[in-house]
C-alpha cells in the first residue's frame, strides 16, 4: 500500500441487519447481496458502467454458490462486462474484500472496484453425510433399474439426517463462544464488565440511529428500514438477568446479551482512485492506508480470537503509529469478552513484550473513541458483511473529522485469525 497511488473509500450501502430466521427468512443469499449492490450502483450513478472488479466476501456458503459474486453483478445494474469473484476469510471476509480492491487500485491495475460482503443463516442448504452422498452418487450412476434399486436398498433411515453448516472449530470441536469462555477466564474478565460493554454498544448505536447517522448508509429491504437488534431501552439490570449461553456449569459469563447475535445482512463499498471519484463527483471519504493479517496457535492454547492483538501491533509499528494517533477505533464485537481480552492484552506489559515483541505496552483504548456508532453486539454480525459494514461506517465518521485523522479497524475471525486496517481522512 505504501508504494502505490492512494485508494479511497467512497459510497457505502447496506441493508438493515436483522435476526436470522426472522425478517429475511424467505430471502435468498442472492437477494440480500443484490439489494446492497443495487443500492450502491444507484446512488453512485453507476448504472450501465463497469468497475474494475467486485470482490464478494462471505462465509456460510454452499457448493451451489460456485460463481456467486459474478451472478449478483449481472443483475446489479453494472455493465455486464464487470468481473467479480468470491473470497472467504471467515468473519474478516468483508474487510479482506475491501483490502483486495484497494490493493488493485493502489497498484494501478484498475481505477475503481467494489467490496461486497454478506451472510445469512436463514438460507443454508442442507447436506447429507459423506456416506449418504456416496450412496446417492452410486445410485445416480447405475446403468439400469435393477442396479438403481440395489443401490437404493443400501440406504438406511439414519442416512437421511440432514447436516447444516455450523461455526465450530474443526480442530477442537468447540464453538467461538466456548473458546471465548476460556479466554475470559484466562484474562480474568467478569460478567459485569462484559454486560457494561454490551450496554455501551446499544447506547451508541441507538444514539446514532436517532441522530440519523445511518440514514444514507442503510437502505430499506424486506420490510425493514433499520437494524433490528438495537435496544435503546436495555440496561445492566436486564442484561444481568440473562443466562449463560455457552457454559452452563455455573462458571459461564457469555450470554445472548453480551454476544453478537446470529444475523442476516449484506453491505457494499465503492473504492476508487482520486481521479476516478472526482471525475464522477463522488466523495473521497477516507483513504485505505494499510492492512495486516495474523494467525495464532489456538490449538496449543492461545485464545482463539486474540489474533487481532497481533495484527494491530504489526500494523501500527509498520506505519509508525500508536494509539494516541488514532481518532476512532472500530473493534469488532464478536463477544464483549473477546473485545475486553484484546484491550487488556494491549495494556499488558508481559503480553506486549513476550507475544507482540514490543518494547512497551500499546496502551489503553479510550472507550469514547471505540465503536462510536455502536458495535456488532448492537448492530448485528452477518459474518462476511461485518467488515464492509465497518469500513463504510468508519469512512463516513472520519469524513467529518480534520484531514489526516486515522481510524483503526480490528476484526477477529474463526480459525484463530485476525484482520486489521488503517483508514485516514484525505
């Protein structure tokens, strides 16, 4: 990113985020993705125009979605010569899509591109076990009726049990929530702290909704006009009444109230060179400065969702920045406990020295600068859409600040990975 021309974030559009199996239960992944992209094309006046590429990031996909992004583009209003591709980095997919488009613009490969992120748990395709699939394949390849009947008789009642995609780590058999329970015990994070962060997320998101901050970012879809999770009336007392969701042994502290909900949604972001955007009278809201990816060995005991701590440290060091230089922090709230563990790690002299290889702690993140317009606990977390949602939100927020103001993004993902990015006002 440092050697090429600047890549800027411009128009961003998304549909309201909502509870899975709720308002979007009858909508397909395709319809969710198309809604955000069409809105972006319309508002950026790109009808009939081609952009350099469209990167589509999402996680909960099936084999039927083998050319998903390109199919969405063909019905979006963009010129049908616009190419597109799919990618996946779990919950970091939307940010990874933005990064890849920014890199191509910075390298001079193209002048414009769109990052599209989405996910829905309401449109999952059921599958069968490998054994059942093999039996069905054998039956379909049978050369005559007798062989087909013989193959059919090999199928047992238990073979018909459907299987759905689940967010469970293959190497440990534990969910993200179960891993986070281990993290908060290791870092000494209590239930009250987690509920407090969740309350702040809702309060900030509710204030942003009331102030109209999201009005030009969120477009109506399927009867919804705004994110449905935001609770302006929640309180610490209400949050304290919720039962643990992942650890029911009496030690659990993660609840439905201090964890991000299962969500459906999509988001799209237009990026371009300064020349491209200015020639079309489109805003240059923020420059995509740099990004960093990190992984860790959660199988050996490192916290599954701690990788962003490493990614942020590397990113800031490479750019000669510290927390004091950041005007706004966007820390993805998969769980309040996960955010608090990361914040505590950045404050820890031991962790910063031994794990991050720093001479001194990164320091504290001022809470008033973190997730200024609410985080994923309040807004929702459609896995692949979250990164694009955050980029659009942060870019708009930074645009109201003085030139040279930095914004930092930190996203944890399944598989023990983290993605971080730096934005800056022009």
